[in-house]
C-alpha cells in the first residue's frame, strides 16, 4: 500500500494499525510530513475557524519556516569522549505501527531517536520522545530541544489574530510540572494545552529569523518555540526522554484542572515580588496526595503543611535577590521563582535619585539640556545615541521618567528641593524643546526625526502630574492644549497608552476651567464613538496586534466610566478586558505571573537589540493598571489581586541600586544566542514605576 507524503495522523493510524476506534474518538486533525516525521497541522475538527495551532512548514505561513522545524522535530547535542556534536532528527529512518501507536525512528551513529504517537481514551494526543544509546560508552546529553511552533503571531490584523492565532504561555517547571497553555487570542474555545507527563522541561528557546542567523522577521512574530529537555548522561544501552499529552480545553481554569488530572503539580504564590521583611504564601496542588515531600530554598528545608492533595508553605528571605522554592516529591520536583527586593519605598526612591542624579542631561551646551536620557549601565554613563536610534532618543517613551517623578513627589512632598528643580528643568525641556509654541510634540529637539501619536498623551500626562504636585494652573492648561493638539493632528481613532482621561478633566475642573473640561470631555466622547465603531477589530499601529493595542481600549472605557458613571462604558470595558487577560500568563514565576506576552521591545529599546520574549517589560504593567481600574469600578477583589501582582512583578526591572533595565529577555536563547538577562539600558521602565505609585496612591497600599 502506498503512503502519501502528507496525510492526517489519524488516517495514518487507521491504515497502519488497529487503532481506528481510538482515533475516531478524538477531536484532533493532525497532518504529518512523512519525510520528516514533523507535524505541520494541529486542528480541532469542531473549530468553526479551522485554526491551525502551529506554523505550517510548507512555506504557506513563513517562507523560512522549513520542514526541519515541524512539531516534534528537534536537535540534540551529544558529548562523547570530550567531543561535542549536534544532531537534528528530521529525516525518517523507519516507521512502525502497532496497537494504535505509530513509532518513528531516526538512526544516528551512536543513538536512535524514537517518537511514539497515539491517542488515549479521552482523545488526547500522546507523544513520547526517547533517545536510546546504541554505543558502547556513555553519552552525555548537553543540550536537547523539541520544536513546538505554536502560532503566536500577529500577522493578518486583529480579526485574523482573534480567531486564528494563540498566546502560548510556557512553564518549564521541572519533572511533571511543565506545560504550555495556548489560548486563542480571541478567547473563544477550544484552546490547546500541553503537559509533560514524564521527564523534565527546563526552559525554552525562540527562533524568529528569516535567514539564519542574519535577518529577523519583525515585531509581529514571536517565533518558533523550542522546549528544552533537561540534560543528562545516558549509559550504554540506556534510554532517556520525555512524554507529554496534548489536549483541548475551555480556558485557564479548565486547563489547570486537566493538567492536574494528568499528574501535573500546580504551584502558586500570593505574590512573587516580595520586599525583604515580608513573606509570601505558597500552594502546591495535585490530583493525588504526594509522597516523600520536602520543601527547600537554596538547599535548606523550610516548613510546610500537607493536607490531602495540597501543600502550603510560607517563605520570607533575609536578603534581596532571586529565590527558588523547590518542592520535591516522589523523586520529582517543581519550583516557584520569587524575587526579593529591598523595601519598596526605598527601591522607588533609589530609582528617582538615579534618574535625577545620573540620567538628566546637565550639559548646557547640549540642545537636550534638561532631558531625562537613556542610561548605559555597563559604562555608567548617559547614552549619547550616536548613531541615532529613534527609540533611544531624548523624547518618546523617556517621558515616563518625568511622569513618574512628578507623581512620586506628590506622595513624598518633603523629599527635597533637588527633585523639584530637576522637574522644572525637565518642564522647560519638554515645553520649549520637544514641543512647538502651538503644542505640537516631537521626539527630538530638532523636530526632524519623529512626529508620533503616542507622544502627545505622555506629555499631557506629565503636565497633569505637575499640576497635581504644584497646583499651578499653567500645567493643566498645558495638558489641555497638548490633548487638543493631539486630536487635531491624529483624530479620534488612535489607540494610545497612558491617556490621562479622568485626571485631565478632573484637574481642569479643580482649577476652575470648566469650559475647557467640557470641551475635552466631548473629545473623549468622540474617541468613544470611534472605539465603539471598531469594536474588537482593533486597527493596526506600530505592531499589527498586541497587548498595548487592547489595553488602551480597556483603560479608556474604564476611565470614562469612573469619570461619568455611565454604565455603557463599563460594559464596553469588560468586553475588551477579557481579550486583554488572554495575553497574561499564570505561571509561578515573577517574570511571568500576570505578565503579558511581549517579544519585540528588547530589540527596539534595549542595548543588546535582542528579539525575544521581554517578560517583564514595562508596558505589560498597563494590564495591571486596567485590572485596578476594573476593581475601582466594580469592587471585584480578584482584579485587585491580579493587578497588584502585575504591577509588583514589573518592579523587578528596577534594580536595588536604582538602575533600570529596559526589559528582561526571558528565554534561555534567542536565535541561538544566550538570553535570560536584564538589558543594560535604563530605558523607559519608569512607566511601571508610575503605574505602581499611581495605584498605590489611589488604593493606599501602605
């Protein structure tokens, strides 16, 4: 019988085994490339959008995403007798099917890689990856990755993204506690889940280049995800690998329920960013009661309680830094990653001092005199931005430093004259150098490089905070005229972040400028008409679709509700909030928990210019701000909890000495280069400081 090169796995199972009854009960449609053994389509047969959850490898999605990157293929680096060599399994040596299982073998000189695929009685796809040492000596596996190219991609616009793209939330939690929760961007079920049932995933890599290793694919592509298997040594004749289950689910709660039913231990903490002197409560839950349990931090045991299928512990560190809480059980383990900071008030003051003392341009001969600049922490100097890079300029997102300091001074009015002097110098820079007399806003003092819609609300936010700090009507008038100029230049359909909607109207009224307040409120109502017209089909901005296109809609509607108390704004805000939540992960790690997936910011704003997951990145704090606004509007304490976690976790990009980091590049590697680092540029992370301080002021988190 002839086997076609590309046929559905369930038909392959039907033709080549007796497993038809099992395959018939699954909702999976899976297409396998029978030359490579890689899966190139994973589809739910009941999905009305017929979404393929992974990148096709035939060039129809990405030209450069070739068959060697198919799902389940990968690479392994072996060290034998002091010599390392990397092998890729992507050319089938043999296929055997029996008892409802398909076994694909790849032969190499010293080992055989086998992939076994089948369906269980619930219709889940079961995959096992096994390396068998066929040599006469030990083989040391120093690196091993399996490709799982989830379609986390923004190409096609919002309408396509909401129905045919996913957010892939990855957790490499160790033995039996690793998973990927893939949520359709539009939140409509079914969604796809993967849980490791045997073996250990220790991290992941990202590949997002067109022509390895030269040309990156752009901001809209997160890239091909590679799950990294824990290194080991395989004895002669021995075997090593892992198994995972792939299944459909209805959303976050259903995913974690099914993950536990599959043997995964789910770890959680009350908070992940913890000031020294405080503690956090940890919970580990499982399907069955765990045996041989111990809980450790840095090799030292900590007390825990075990009641039924749940284990709880409380932990506080005496010194700042990363702390990994490890739960060991039955020869396996899982972890919670925490960050302990110096006390938060001290951290924020150190950051403000760092900006004022080190990041303000004090050279009067420089046209940028008074500006808050990008700072290079590797050479301990202001970054002069030569050659010129737009996202390292003296305007743009750097305005967040002024906004944050002005808000911080409101809460620390006795801090001292140096901060007020610094802010006045910055005001002169913004008003007289970035802006024209008629309030047009540029990113550079020469008014040549960039006229950008995002800048106007940021300048207006700075003026609003200056007014609140000083009560000088000049500043709220500046805010008003900046906003009116923005609408004149960019209309009412721009999805900007950090628009001071409620503050601008409230402060105008406070200053006795009621006519201006009414006019500005009318402008906001015109924005609402445009947003209402678009609904969830968001227009593309600098990225086609992303967390900071959805979050402006949420923040806008919720601020309008808090300003007007008109229920229609709350109804609309809640609609967009559900889409915003889908960007956020729930993994037990301060980099990931309630942090939105973002993956291009490190390239544009960082010194390393790295494409790859920037988690956290300060704009992910926009979601925390939205959660807090929703709590203010509804009293829903779950959003207060989530909002606080999001805003607190973002503070990890402010280091204990007050230095900043543009972003944390989370994957183990990006395009083959080591990652897992805080970028050396202090660039814009202070928007997260502002959101934290702002919410702290509103909610009195003290």
